[in-house]
C-alpha cells in the first residue's frame, strides 16, 4: 500500500539536526568538512521567523505531522462523540446535517442553544443527547414540557444559562466540541473543554480573537486539536496538510466583499442617507453564504474582510477623549480573519495577506517557501469546512454537489482598496498591538452589531464610531503581557457596555 505523501516527512520527525559530511576540493587533495545543518527552515517571507508564534491548530511542527500521519493511517471507520454549542443556529444545524449523512461516524452527546425550545426538542428526540442546555430557566422548563408531551423516553439532563453551556461542553463522553455559539459566550466553555482534553471544532471566532493569549498556551498544555470550522481558516488548514515545519511562507485570505461589494462608495453613502431600512435589510443578507445575522453583518461592515463605503469613511471626528473614525467601518470582520489566522497557524501579521474574490470559490491559499501557491476550492457551502473540522484528517464521502469549474467559468481576484476598506489596516494594527486590545475591539463590535440589528437608531455608518471609541478609551487601561482570563472577561464586559452609553453622542455626529 502506498502511504500518503505526508509519510515522507514522518521518518524525519524525531530529527532536529543532522551532521552533514561534505567534500571540498582543494589543490592536490580532498578535504572532509563537517557542517551542522538544521533540517527545518524558518517560516515566513523574510526567513527570520520574527512575529511567528506556536500555532493552536495541528500544523507547522514535527509533532503535528506525526499526529496527522498516525490519524490518517487509522482509516475512516472512526466514530466521534460530539457536543454542539449553538445547535439551533446555522453552524449547529449544518453540523447535524453532517451527522445525518454519516451516522456511523458521529454520536451526539450534548446540545446547547438559545431559547428555541421547540427546535431543541425536535433535536433531542432525533439525536438522544445526554445533556440539553438552553439560555434561560424559562426556556429549559418549556423544553421539558414539550419533550414530555412528545413522549420522550430518554429525557436528557436539562440545564440552562452559562453554567449549562459549560456542562454541555464538558460532558464526559464527548471527545469533540463544535463551538457554533456566537460571541464571547463561547470562550469559557471552550476553555473548560480544552482542560478536559477535548478537541475543538472552532466556529466561534471570539475564542481566539479575544482569548488567543490564554487559549494557545492551554492548547499546547493539554495537547488537543484546534480545528477551524469556518471556510477561510479551514481552507488554510487543509492547504497546510503535509507542509513541513518552516515550509509556510505566507497566508492569503480571500474575501467575498460582503453585501455591498457591488456598490461604489458614493452609492453606499447615498443609500445609508436616504434608505436606511434597505441598508439594514441588505447588511444582514450575504450574497454567497448562508450564515447567521451577526456574522453576515460583520461581513457587510468588513468586520470580516471587505465592503464598500462612502466618502464619509474619510471623516474623523474628535471627541473629548475619543477619536472616532468612520474609516474603520470594516474593521472587525477583517480583524477576525487576520487575528484568528495568526493564532491558528502561527503566521506573523506581516505574512498574512487579503485578496478580494467575489465568487467565494477559492476559500483561501498558502504560499510555501518555494513560492508555490496552494489553494482550497469548493462551493460556498459551510458544511464543507465543518465536515473537515469534525473528520480531520479523514475525507468522508459526502452527498454534496461536486465542484464544476466549467460551470463557474471564471474566477477573479483583486487587491483590497485600502481607502474603500480602511479597517483592513486597523485590523492589522489591533492584532499587532495584541494583549487586551483585540478583546475590547471584538466586544465593542458585538455590541454595535447587536444595536444595529435591534434598530435602536444606530446607523450602518455609526458602527465604526462606537468601535473606535471603545479602542481609544481602552488605551489607558491596556494590558499587553501576562493577560489572564479575568482580564479578557473584564475588558469584554466593559467594552460591551460602553457603546450603549455612547450611542446618543455618536448618532448625532
């Protein structure tokens, strides 16, 4: 049997240095010299490794190559027991579709969700989990009543609140936790699951954006696998399979451009001014992806990676202690991708690039040291990255439509316009600053995102004012080193409350 190509690296994995014997010709004789040679090159485009860190995903190391090889050779007859956080949301329901397609490979041990007791009851009846958690005691009580009325014979342990999410994440029998829960609420249950040695299928961006300084050391300490379940980072993860330590030169993230990608800056500005209701509706409808409202809005504001905004993006307003910048409208989506890629794959911010790709077929790429570029392609279907996150490193046969490049016809790419997408640079700046700043930025974005969707009078172009305000206000208490979970949670709470106190000022600008 021919082993996977990754096995070529396997026999070298325990080696760190070799003594290389060479012969240098000289006049009248041959001279033998001995040179110490490091068998693994240094990562990055500059070859110095500056700004690179140990990745949280199983890549870029000898140990990860060996682990991948060992798992590959076990075959695809595995069975995983999973806990799904956010089971009634977009990620959760699509994960359960994968369970339906591969029932021999997955057992559902725990489910957690918001307040949708009816859908949770249907899931409990179908998948028979040991634990079912909802947000409130009222929803949990409703779930119990519905299950009783449905004649549930194997009643799960029904829990609620933040403690209930942790209980679902830490159920003893599960070996993998799918973190489809939105926001910083996913941070603590993820940490507790890691402490118990459970693999994480990561769909919750805030886990690394806010908690990266805490999460990465825990991943290393407990030896778990952090497996990305979103399209861009899954693409990078897949491209890195078999790339030896030091082989990665650059990460290239692709961005669709978001809901307003086909509008000019002037057109978007005019739409925001004259038809804010249409803006609100369009901002929560993605042109390519089926995602939740929060993530879709982040894409529209380019809090994920790209969008087009009006000339108002160039206006700066100075308040007593805050510099607000509409130019930072796109900040958090770009931030989430760039910062998450830094923690997942260890790449320095200088070696993470962004390219606009409207078709969303090439989900991201990596460039290796020899300048070869490896890309992962597929339809815009969130099930594809999710299935790899819960099956890695295996390739399960799935009943999905195969990619047809002839049907697509053409793929286009362009560099992001740094004037049109000003938050791109701010994202890099925030990531490089590190410490507690990314937690503040993330929490302020969550609050602004929620306020926009609640229709409390916050305009689309007001979102960046709130985020920039929180960042500026945090500079006084910024902590760069020795960041703890309490630091992150305190900053998150503070930055989540601040935007609501500023909305009356911001909306008058």
